[in-house]
């Protein structure tokens, strides 16, 4: 059971921050800034067969993880913008597992999603570097969980999400004996 938990959550489960701390935010923004390059390095030498390998039994393939990161972070970027421009917006949930089963996510070339992720993260980081003071406390409402999320915790969540899925790929590569470009995950 512990092994399954380590495969599912290789960097541990996400834990929301209790307080808005500048150093933690800066570290999370740095993670968001670095993810596209680290992901590109992690997958650049993989074959189609390796890209189509699940990171764990019953899990997504590496290809699906790459496409999922682009899909998820695109949604996150929009949610952050809504949070900064509206009063307690209700965000639109989506079925990420269903998105991962669409043909373009299961078989499409990853370069499209790598390029998309680079662009989304550049915009996201530019936006976050200009957030000031009380803006970090702005919230959105998630209708499925019925919870309100503060912007600073959304930033931490997606930094964790970045590390989480990058580790799925790099740890699969380690277990499988694949040669990867140097990545710190």
C-alpha cells in the first residue's frame, strides 16, 4: 500500500499553506517558471513507446501526463485571472480524467502541449509577479468541493502539481532505467 501511495504521490500530497508568506510564494512562482524547461528536458529523449508507458499501474501514460499538465495549467491560469478580476468567481470544473482519454491526449504529439505550457507559464509568472498585498487573499469558489480557494494557495497548489507530475515521469524513468537529460525532481 505504501508503494502505491509513493507512485501516486511521489512528492507527497498537497497541503494548503496556513498563511500568505512571501518566501513561500516566491518559491512556488519559481517552480512555475521552471516547470516547462524541466518537463521538456525530462521527455526530450523519450521514444513513443516510453511516452506511452503508464507511470504506475492504472495511471496515465507519460504522454497523457504532459497533455494533462497543459490542460490543467491552462484552466488554472484562467481561474487565477478570474480571481484577480472578479469578486469570488465560481470556477468551471472539468473532468480531467475524461480529457486525458480524448484521442489527442492519448496519441497526440507532446510538442504541442510543451509549447502551450511554456506560453501559459510565461503569462502566469508575469501575472503573478505583479500581484500585490491583499490581492493574494482574493478567492474563487469551487462548486464541486464547495470550498473557497485563496489565490496564494492556488499558486502553491499548481507549483505542487508541477513537481508532482514531473516526478511521475522522472521516477518512472529511473525505475525503468531510461536515460534522461538531467532534471531535478
